[in-house]
C-alpha cells in the first residue's frame, strides 16, 4: 500500500570540508599522474565513494607496506601515527597528506600535552582508525577512554590529565565521559569546543531538530564503517524516533514506512549527496513526496589543498 506522507530533509548533511578535500586530492592526483594512485586505508568511510575512486584508478590498501616503493601514497582523512609516516619515508613512498586539518589539530594537542607531562585521555572508540592514529603520537602517555566507566577506573599515575577527543563524536557524546574524568581527578585540561568537528555537531543538531519537528522515522544514509553516520542513528533514537542506517535507496523498506506520517532524512559526513537524491526519489515512489528542509546551520568551511597537488609540475 502506498503511504501518503512528508519528508523532512536535514541540513547540513552529506560531505564536510575534510571529506571534500580528501576526495579532491585523490581525483587531482589521478588526473596529474594517472593510475594507480595508492591510498592507505579507505579515503573516507563510504563504500560508494571508494568504489567510484577505484573505477578511476585508485588502489586502497590496509598498510603502507602493500604499496610499491616509489609510488604515491595518500594518507586518508582519518590520520595516521607518526610511525606510519616514518615507514612511508623509509620505503621511498611519495606521501600526500589528505588528513583532515581538524584531526591534525587534535594530533598536535596530544603531542603538546604529553610533552608537557600530562597523561592524555583520548575520548573515543579504541578500534576507530582516527583514534589509533591519534594515540600513536605519544602511545606511552595516552590512554583511550570510551565511557564514564573507563574514566572511573583510570589510574593517572599521579600525572595531570589532559583530554582530547575523537573528532567524529559530538559534545553530547563526550560530555558524560569528560565529566566523569573531572569528578575523579578534579582539575583537568578539557577539550576545546572546536576539537569537536563542526560537521559532526551540525549533523547531530539537525537530527535532533528532525525529531523535534515530528519525524517519527529517521533514515540515515551512510556506510556501516562510518562512525559519524552510526552516531546519527543513535542520536535519532535517543530523541524518540525510530532510526535506520541505509546505504542508499535500496535500503528503503516499504513496510518500515507504515504507520509514519513524517520521515526524516539525513546523511553522514562521508556520504555523497547523490545518494540523498536517490533516497528522496525512492520515498516519493512510496507516496512520501511532500518535501521540506530543516536547516540548523550553514557551512562555508573549506580547507587548503596540500602543496603536492597545487605546486607546478
């Protein structure tokens, strides 16, 4: 049965400035040098983006040792430990840095705090590639804290505590854990508000507004590997909506739409906008063809490209 309903579309959504920059770097390198261009780890966590770039000649590898000596090695947006860069240099790879500048900023903070005698409490998910890279800056002085329970068990060894965070978590995500650290250790260096990625915060705020405006079902477009997309699902659920992560229009189940008059749609920061258009078309086919946009912020952030892709040949 065809439903009759409306769609509320979140804004901002889809690509952030760091993702735009990373993808553009790979595209320019392919234009300048031809295939193959090697990328360490997925350039961003979206299967559609990765497959498209593979079609253009990008080769994604799990480790820099899998890249032939002398070849181009693009470092993904998520960042890497210094040991990775050292290994790349020792193997004669031509490194091009596509790391998001906001991630690089957190790396710099981790180094500064550790070198000034602090124990760095890195709030994030221990298996996430960004966290692995940040911890690698000063592994002997950094501990990953995932929850208030972790904070309660932390032994600082008498060192003062400085907190840095995984950028793809929001202020809401980290607040409880940071508060637990403060309760245990008293005074600590708290993360600056701009340690949190502006895009993460904006997209989560938009999801909250979708739920507030009456979206009882919220579809989050993104890949299962995308931390920020998964967080959007969790935010929607915390604010009373049924929420589902879908990879594109094929993920729309008409039975799931039953009983919902208003459906919210958003997309993770590594999800291309064309997937949003396809999902909207799919929803319209099921009768959800009244479209409204819910805007909580306007983004005009851009990051400079590295000199390796802008310098004259």
